[in-house]
């Protein structure tokens, strides 16, 4: 066959090749791409061998390209499915963790002891400012006036106490967010 014989191969084989491929891939655009690639490959093989090739060869090329497409699609769908399963598992863990959260435990004796012991390690002024802020719900401005400090000075002491508590309560970090804010 010569270069200009591609049109003849295309016209003779396109429709049935498309219908065959589409019956397996169930996607018109994918089937068109597969058929176009297969016909080009079939045509190039005919040029190399300088002889008419059998239709069985074209069918084999179509089959292999459709199989490649379907295997790739299956791998992609498996990956999407695994990601969805991981997301579902992670969501389930968050739900079960939150359901298991007992507000009474937030203020349990163990946590209170950790907080009390941590505050004892801090300078007395830092302790007092933290207690006024977090346990007596006073504003920074109110504490600053009461203690004779600037607002920045009060914020410094609160930050210092929170840093120490973060370290002490690292195992209770989600609860610490509640206490801090």
C-alpha cells in the first residue's frame, strides 16, 4: 500500500472499528481516539510490510488498545475509590472521637491537676494574670488596670502561660483549644 491508501483503509474500516470499540469502552470520544490510533498503526504496518494485512490484525490492534484504555480506567476508578474510602474512614474517626468527647472529662480532676501544676511552675504574676483572664473572664484591659500593667504586658503573660499549658496538655490538645478560646 502507498501513502494515499490511508483514506481507503479509514473509509473501509472506521465505522465497524468504532462500533466494535464502543461496545467495550462505552465512551464515544475514547472509542474514536482508539480507532484513530489503531487505524494509523494498521496503516503504518501495511507500509512496512508492503502488503495487504488481514482484518484480524486490525481487530487485534483495536482489542489491545481498548484493553489498555479499560485497564487504565479501572486503575483510575480503584484509586478514586481508595481515596473515598480513606476520606470516609477519616470522617468516621472524627465523628467517633467527637461522640466520645465527654465534656465532664474536659474539666476532670486529671486535667485540672495538670493545669494547676503547670501554673505553679510559672511566675506568680503570670499565674495571677492567667487566672484572671481564663477563670474569672476578665478582659485584657481590666487585668491591665488591676495589675498596673500595659495591655501588651498582660498579653505577654497570658501567652507565656498558654505556651506552658500547650506542652503540658499536648495529649489533650483538642480540649486545650476549647480552654484557650
